[in-house]
C-alpha cells in the first residue's frame, strides 16, 4: 500500500512538473517572456450596451446623446504615466470632459482657444494628447508667448453630422474658437454601417449609443431576444472580470495556461454577444417618445460607404465654412485604425488590438478607402485635411489599447506630433 501510494505521489509530482513546463512554454510563445517575471496585459473590456446609462448619459435635444454634468471620467494609469494628468476627471456643465465650463470666454487677448472635435478617440486625445499638442505648437515663435487653451467637444460615438451640429450650437451661443482640430472617420463607417444594418439612416446618431437610452424611455423596444442576449453579455463580463483578478494573483504557470485559454474563449463570446445585441432589431417603435429616421433610400452595402464618405466630407466643409466666417482655422484628420493599416503587429499587441469578432471590423475594412478618397477632395473645397491613417505604420511600440480603435499613451503622442506638424506647416497667422 505504501509503495502504491509512493507511485501515485511520484506520478502526480511528475504530472505537475510537466504541466508547469508546458505552461511556461505556452506563456513564452504567447508573450516572449518568462511567466514568473512578467505579467501579460489584458485589453480593457468594451462597455456593455447598458453600461453607458450607469456612466450617466442622457438624450440631448441637439446632440443626440451626451454625458450628464458632473459624471466622473477615469484615466487608466498607463495612459497618464509620467504626467500630471489626474486619475479622475469630471464632465462639465454641458457633459463634456473638460475642466472648463462652456461657453469658455477668453480672459485675455493672449489666450488662443483650440477646440477638439470627434468621437471617443478624440475624447481620449483631449485628455492624453492635447497637452503634447500644446507643447509642440508652442515651439513655434507665434505660439511661444501665448496661452493655448484646449477645449474638448468630443464624445464617444459622435460622428458627422453630429460634430457639425455641436460646432454650430456652440458658435451660436458665443463660444470663441481660434482653431479647431477634428479627429474622426472611424465612427462614421463603423457605427454608420451598424445603423444601416438596423434599418436606421447612417446619418442618425449611433444606434449603439442611442438605443440604450431609447430603451429606458420606451421599454417595449427590449425584445425577448435582446433581453436574453443582454443577460449573456453581463454574465460573460462578470466572468471576465473575475478571471482577470484570478490571473493577476496566480503564480503557477500551468494554472495560468488554463485560465488564459478560458479567458480568451469567454472574451470572444462576449464580443460576439455585443455584436449580436447591436444587430438585433427592437420592437417597432411606432409610438416611441424618441423617433429616429429610418434609412432614407434603402442604400445597398456597395453604395453605403460612398454615401457615408460624402456626408462626412460635406459636413467637414460646413465646419470649415462656419469657422472661416469667424477667421478661425480648421484642421481635419482622418484617424488611424488597426483594421485599415499596413502596420505589422507584434503577437502581444495583436492579441489586444485585433479581433475578427469585433462588430466594427467589417465596416472599417469596407468603408475606410472611401473615406480616404473623399478626404483627398477636401483641399479643392479649401479644407485643410490630413490623412493620418499611416502615422503608426512604422512604430514598433504598442499603439492600441483595445480591439476597437483607441490608442496607448505613445499612440496619442505620435498623433499629437503629427497634428502639430500639420498645423505649423499649413497657412495661418503663424506663417
């Protein structure tokens, strides 16, 4: 009996050692690092359809949707490392993440006000890249003695013509602007495509952002299929958060191997659930309090992205014209995205940035070329436009923090440098 027990114990020890060696090998293949001295990073989870409600969003009579005033906005530590950016910011009186109330009035003629417009990429740029942009601009003699004040008019999910509407509104209530930077393009094709799949016109506010708010007003739009899918999304999100905590505290390579593979399986299911929820139709909202225009002419997919690009281009011209009337400069940048790039991704970054199950991937791959083509015609209409889709192509560092569109600190800095150089090399009072 003792000999049998010894054999069983020895077999278990050998199995455990082999499993640990397999775990070490798998971790090294995945990350190129030793498990005991390295911790793999995991992407920040995309929000569930109802998360935005808990973050304090509301329907806005002009903008479609916006944050409520005073809502906290947290900055992850990797994005503020080495800076004086606080860990938590708050939305202002109009729901934008800014330390200033709007409309912001100049305190002196020495102040130079820069408005930043766009979606969530531009919103994060306001917090992470704007100061870098200011520093680069102040290297020019024209700006060296000025106080450059960046104001954020960006919000998650905003796309044209929302940005033009936001600009028109604030100009109409007396917001002075000396220069506007518009960073966009992704939401127009990615979210506009999702709108079209749901039978809404692409020009309407993003169905992903507006639908949860409409559901609160009109509960009948939450069909049984949507409720079932939403429950699965919440279960998977809770599982992912629990797994992340367990993986961070685990110190056994073989256990990490199992947990990491399970995490990947649940994450793929979670992202697929988000995509499925976005594409599930609501009940017919004939009596809904909030009405959203259906597709205006039933555009076929082949023509859809040309229409999206044309609307995006014309809205940019409108923004330029409104600002030109006030002697303000306008600079438009088509943002980089991982699903339209010639960049080579490391295995570690690819695991974070690329996901075939992303609900946004198809729209970007099908539509970004049309955006580039439309943008190339903006110079003929006196718009200072810059295609930034290639600015990350030769960068070896990680540029993306998720499988949607958002950038690391290094990515925001590179984009800020590109924007600053584009501004300073273009015609303006500084030249």
